[in-house]
């Protein structure tokens, strides 16, 4: 399905807003170094998530229960670029 995509993609977290957990998915056109991080809206790093680095679509469950209610930014960094998405945590 994603064979024609030539750039890194970060998809919206599902569900969003999230209460206890959310699915984070992204596409890598080639295998390589990946850094997935969660920031608060003040730019403070909340957590670095262990993320798969395989070519294609990668998905992981992220536990949001440990986060305070509010807005966060999920940032995917690769040698080919940086993508950011918004995540809302509800309690």
C-alpha cells in the first residue's frame, strides 16, 4: 500500500484524544535510525519511546496513563527529516 511513498510520514495517533493508550504509526521509506519523542507544549522532553526502525509502516502502542491531562507533541526524527503530530491526553 505504502510502496509509492518516498518520504517519512507520521500519522495521527489513534485514539486522539487518548485516556490510557494510543497507537502511534509512521512510515519509513528505508530502514534507518529513528527517534520518537514526546514533548509538552513548553518544549520539555517528556519521554523518548523505543521505536521500530524497519522500512515500511511501523506501529506501536503508547501508554498515556502516566501523562498528565493536556496537550503534547509527538516528534519522529530520522536522517531524512522530522515530523510532528499533536496528541491530546484526557483523564
